[in-house]
């Protein structure tokens, strides 16, 4: 069978090695007032989704027991998300932390069989996280790493950023470790340094903002941790959530969702060595999570925009910072929850806020997920709400710092010819199946990805006549194999 594609080409000439980081500076993101800009100064919007599990006892994505993890990543990308927020816990980085992933069956979305074949060889959580980072790097998905708790499954118990068994310094050291590990991967663009610091007014041991007590002042901790991360990688965003209770300088007490109260940032802003890397991040939920008093107000839901403005959006309105709504979600249709959700979606769109929806997982007790209980079907009414606030992909540099070895043409599973080419490029499969071909220019910028569902038959042809003359690079993944090939071709 022959299939004809126009607009691009890929790659192959002779055996070589390339470290793309030498050619591509990385598409890192920075803050300018209330705008988020890419490396070329273009405004971008993060429209993402949480996929949780690394913060639990499993120390790996939930759902990996019934899905191929790369297929789930691809499904989220195909739904239109451009970013993943990935929660994790500190103890997954300790010696002895382990995972056990089984490989079996066929994935219902991609058809990959067996699922998680490579991942079943992993024994440590960090190995799986490495694999996720590499996939996102190769597929133009950004990542926000979220330190969700010090201990597995402890996010409802921990109020501060340190515990008896994970000190503040260990928390910072763990962040520096991850930052160093992924500093050459511009897929990893943000560090959400602590999830939902909290503490009610009657809890003197809870998180506070601006009280100048190192034991409880979240602002001081955020500065200390954020600057340590920026020393390790000056390119990443430092994402700082709010707290629960804040007492204004005039003595007025204010309370809101855990992590959602950012009023302290008006009076005591976070001071980073590079202010262009600071992004504030509230969380926002509806009455199904907890029936707050404002949901029963006689003017609900018209009261909500004023509350959002007071609690966090003033930072956006006043040009201090763009806002990432790190968590928002909804379980079922109908009632006050859907009324709240519709109002907030309109607010996000109007104010051009960034967000990562909670969650992709169906097994969130608070909200359920984008995926249904079978871990593959999509809850379409949720996606219908999110559709107007999805955004364009934000390209990555090519393949992080990974050095890609190129196999010889005669021994690979396919043939690409002619080379050099000027009009068309032919692909003939010799054996096996191509899972994906990712196409880049020589500077590492992705042109496109061709997925396995397009690569039917034993050959296809590209029209390359409209491409600029020069070298192009591809990364080719073979189905049912861990092998990845890098190849290039010259267009004349």
C-alpha cells in the first residue's frame, strides 16, 4: 500500500551521533508581567492535566496496571492538553524505593502489545519518571513536577513542606536532585515546589505567609527552595501555591481552599533571584469537594468572580504574575457543582489563566477523571467544557541531552531513499512495524510526529519539494521494541 504525505520529510544519511542540546537552546518559559512567554517572546498558555500516582504507595502512575503508560500520555496529548502536572513524594527518591510493573495484554487506545514491555524492566520509580520525561521531550509536551507530599499518600495529613522524617533541607536537596537530572530537558519547565500548604487559624503549627517564622512562613521557604532550584537550572519556572489561612496586616483574617489563598503575596511577595521565573498557583474546587459557605450565598454563582479576584486573581489583574490553576475538577453533572464549574471555566477563558485539570485518573475520590472507570473511555461532557480553554502545543527542543546513536541503513528495519532527495522521499518497511516517526529540523525544532495508526502497509512516500534545502533529523521508534533510531537526510 502507498500513502502520500505533503509538507515535510525525514531523515537518513550516514551513521552519526548528535547531541541536540548543542544545537537547540531549549524552549524554556519566562514571566513578563501577567504573561507567560516562550524563548522567542511569544505568549503561550499552559492547558494541562494531572496524572497522579507517583505520590502514592505505588510510586508510579495509577492505571499503569491496565494501560500502556505511553499510550495514556499520547491519549492526553490527542485530547488537546499541552502539559502534564505530575505529583510525586520525596521518599520515592530514597534508596530502596521500588516499583513493580507488569507487562501484558493489548492497549485499547494504541494497540501496543504487550503493554509496558520496557517499563516492566524498571525497578525504581525514578526510572519510570525518566521514561515519562523522555516521551514528553520527544512529543512536545511540557511537564510540571509537583512535590505533593513528603511521605506516600500523606498529602491530607501534611500541612508544611517538611516532616519529622523529611527535613526542610532534604526537601530542597530532593528538588535540586531532580532539577539537575532534568536540566537539559526543556519539557520539564516548572517545579510546583509544595502542594497545598495549609493550616487553619486555630492551628499555630500550620502554614503561614509573611510571619517571618522559618518554621511556618511558607513565603520564606518558597524563596529558599526556589533560589536553590534556579541555581541548579536558571531556566525553570518556580511555581508557588497559596496557603489556607492568612491574616492581613490590619488584622483581618481570611481563609480559602488549601493552597488557594494567595492574599499574602500582595503584602509579602516571594523574592526570587530571578523574578521572571516566579509563577503563582492557586487551587480551586466546587461544593462536591467541600461545601464552602460561598456556595450557599444568595447571589451564587455571581459572587464567585469577586471571590476569585480577592483570593488570587488580583495578581493577574495587577500584572504581577500569570496564574496556574494547578488543580480544578468536577465529579458529576448537575447541581451547584456544574454551575460553579461552568462559571469558573468562563473565568479562566476571560482572564487567560493557565491550568492543569484534576485529573486524568478516574480514581480520584474527589472528582473522578477525564478517563472513565475503564481507564480508556473519555468522559466527554468534561472535555466539552474544557475544549474552549485548550491551547496550542508548546514545542520542545529535540531529545533533551540524550545522545542518539544512528544504526546503519542496511541493518535497520526499513529503507529510506533517495538520499539526498529533492522531490520525494520513499519509506519501505523491511520487517516489523514503525510505532512513530518524530521529525525535526537540524536545530532540533519538531516539524511533526507520524504515529503508528498512520503507518499502515509496507511503504509510503513524502513530498519534500516544499522543504527548505538542508539537513533534517528523525527519531524512529519500532513497535514492540525498546529500540529508537536517529537518522538524517539531505534535501537539495
